[in-house]
C-alpha cells in the first residue's frame, strides 16, 4: 500500500464512515486519519507485531498515514 497515495485513504477524507464485517457481525464506525509521525509509527509497530515485519514490508511501502477506528 502506498499510504496517503491510496484511493482508499483519499476516499476516507470524503466519507469517514467504514463498515467492518467479522464473524457474521457487521457494524459501521467512524475512521479517523492519523498523520503524526509518532502515531503512525505506533500503528505500524502494531501491524508488525501482529503480521510480522516481513509481510508488512512486503505489502506496505509508504508509512506516512494511518487510520484509527475506535471499536466500542
């Protein structure tokens, strides 16, 4: 993924509502774009922990933005 260059990220600015479907449960949430270097780094580090640094490097090449969704 190309960070802020992706169409998904650009669309998020026009409509911050996202739908998540997991285990046959569907819900809508508000996504908040994150651009601060420290916050983006934190999200990237969590991705690396969960998916492995090798796969994150393989699929993601630009780490200038992230999206945070509060699941409550």
